C-alpha cells in the first residue's frame, strides 16, 4: 500500500504490474508514514490543483455496467460536473440514473474515475452521495474550482 497526504486528505493506493488495483480516500490522517512510488507524484500533482493523466487501473472485477458508467465519467472535464441523470443519458440509458449512482458508489478508483464530479440534480443544495464521506467530495470539487 502506498500513501499520499495532502492537507485534509490521505490517499491510499495499491499497485501491481504498473496498474492501479485500488484507491481509497480518507479524511483521517494516516498512521503509516508517507511512502514513495512513481504514482505518488501523479496523486500529489492532482491534489495540488494540476490536471494529470492517470495510470491504468485493473478492470477485471468491474461489471459491464460499471465499465460503461466509468468510461462516461472519465470524460467529464476537470472542474466540471454532471448529474446522475446526465451520466445515464451519456451511456444511452436515461432512466438508469439510480443504477449510475450505485455503480459510482462502488467505484474502486476514486479520483482516477472522478465520481466526485457527478452530482445531484439539486446541486449545489445537494451534492449527492460520496463514499466514504461527502465532505471529501466537497473538498475535491472545491480543489477543482467548482463553485457552490
């Protein structure tokens, strides 16, 4: 496991064969010391407000629907948002917005698959869910310059 810390956020990730296996975000400080891996620089650059090219991630455990949703979500530009309904329309399933939300709830690669950019139709009053903590979603959107 590799760790990147930035202000309030801690990013934990695992990698094998130069491919991300998992990414986890936390508001709690890591009890382990920070570590270095070439991917750390990518996460640090993102957390410092820079646009980055993410490394490949392991898609073997994703369902076909998750792959479809995630492929749409990665096209949402840095600093922009889309609603769950808009993502459902992007994948050709306009009534599947709840299924889109569930797929994003189980996103094993937050940041890489920028599910924080997908918001409620009532945004900014309601940003929508975010696992593990909606506060992280607010931090990430603010970092990207999204206004509330």
